[in-house]
C-alpha cells in the first residue's frame, strides 16, 4: 500500500498537493471545492489590512506557442476583500474543511502589522502562516512584498517578530528575483521559520502588441512589470528549491510551473516535501488532482518506493559544481553534435 501522506511544517496532509496562494484560493467556496476535490491543503490568497486596494484591469496576460501556454503574467495584488470579510470566510472554511490550511499574509512596511495579521489568522484557525515576501508588482513600490524578500536583513527581522508572536509554524514565501536565494532562505531559517515556499512569480513583461507598440497587459495604454508564472518558470523554481535544500534545514513547498504530476515529482526529488500549483488550477479547475494522485501512486509502485517521502531530495546532491562536472564528464562531443541532439529532442 503506497503512502501519499506527508508532514509539512508539522501539518499532516493526506497528499503532497497544495493549491498555492492565488485567485483559486480567494474565497471559501473555491477553498472548500479544492479540498473536496482531493487537494492535501491550500494556501489561502494573501490577506492584508492597510495595503488592501483594488487591482488594475486587465490584470492577466498570456504567452503562447501554438496552443501551448509558455508563460502567464498577473498584475493581481493581494485579496481585495477586507479583514471583516475574511473573518466570515475563515469561519466558513473552518466549519467545512478538516485538512489543516495555510494562510498567506502581507502587512505594510511596518512589521507590527505583519505580527497583528499573523496573530489574527492564528486565532481564526490557520494551521500555519505564510509570509508573502514575494509579490513582485505593486507592493515593492510600497516597501513590502518582494521588497522585503530581496533583503536578508528585513527577511530576518520581519520573520523573527512573527515567529516570536505566534504558536503556529511560520513559512516564508520566497521571491526568485534575488541574486542569491540561499542567503534569503538562511535569514528566514535563522529567524525561526519552519519552512519556505519557493517560488513566487518571476518579474517580467509578458509581451508587446507590435501593431500598437504597447506592452502587455495593456492597462489603458500602459503596463508595469508583472509576475510571471507557468511552465517558463519551472526551471527557476527547481533551482531555487535545490539551493534552499542544500543551504538550510528548512522544509520546502515547491511551486512554479507545476502543470503535471511529474513536475511535482521533480520538485520533490530536489527537496520539496509538498508541491503547489496555481496557474494550472486557474485553467483546469481542481478535479485533476485525483488523476495526479493515481499517477503518483503507480509511479511509486513501479519504482519500488513505499512512500512519497522516499522521493524527497533524492536528486539534490547530484547538483554540484562545474569543476566537479569537468572531472566526471565522459565523452567530448562537438557543439554541432550537441545542437543536432537538441534538435532531435525538440522535433522528435
Ligand atoms: C493570478 C495570480 C495571483 C497570485 N496571487 C498570489 C498571492 O496573493 N500571494 C502569493 O503568495 N502568491 C500569489 N501568486 C503566486 C503563486 O502563488 C505562485 O507562487 C506562482 O504563480 C508560481 O506558481 P504557478 O506557476 O503554479 O502559478 C499568484 C499567482 C497568480 C498567477
């Protein structure tokens, strides 16, 4: 009998699949639907207080090749609903959902508000609190979100204050828009965080309308740098998870471009004990998770593993230095041979 259950920051989950923080965890109906569909947990859409404001429209953009989505952009901010609404929402969720849930929060540039929000969600039954130090648009202009996540000293200070104030586990959501993500993760660990979620969206521009010379998404003729998600960011997420795994003891929830159960396994093999999906749930809904569970079980059986825990981190020590690769590389192929082989992989 294959065991899909996992522990993440002390929370017991029936499987490693979590709906990450975003529009598909933005109200109780969606959260209850996700859990009923079989997801192990959810990270609730980021809740705030002083920084809540209306998001611009349109706030989404897509980059496709043929029919396939390469990348997705959002200019969405944290929830537009005030705390009074979330007070009601969290009660409804608590009464309908038995799985532990993680609640994402974002305060302003003052850490007192982060502390207040963390206590507020703890009092309302959150199993863990996720600190959104990763949102790359809108919030950094106001010295919060990814602004905090780009400075190890701020990550340390804000995390430490929250850890001191609450009894529930604290998870830090990392931004990939940094020079060295290990330094940020180490600051979170030193401050007492139990885990990290890696990664938030990658700063980018989804495209330009060349007929009108307008960058996208087109907000009345203008745009700003947004958050890129989807398949294009998976390699960035995998590297981030691997770096956190090898530089800290933190538990990791992997996220970024997980569109398939295999993507989740890749994240787990590099060190994630749970994996999150957001963009794919926006496109496909929640029901595919049962299929992912089934596929994961047959993969584990085929490979002779008894538990999903057997996968965690098994590939991480195989990411090493270039110098080491120079020693173990076997055959020297020409650049042209390599290009031919890549062409074969792309075109079959
Ligand atoms: C429309 C949208 C809204 C998001 N809102 C939040 C948010 O409120 N808080 C947060 O921590 N991350 C937010 N994210 C980031 C996701 O949680 C996730 O880190 C990122 O999208 C990468 O995963 P994916 O490729 O599976 O979408 C959002 C992502 C999208 C696409």
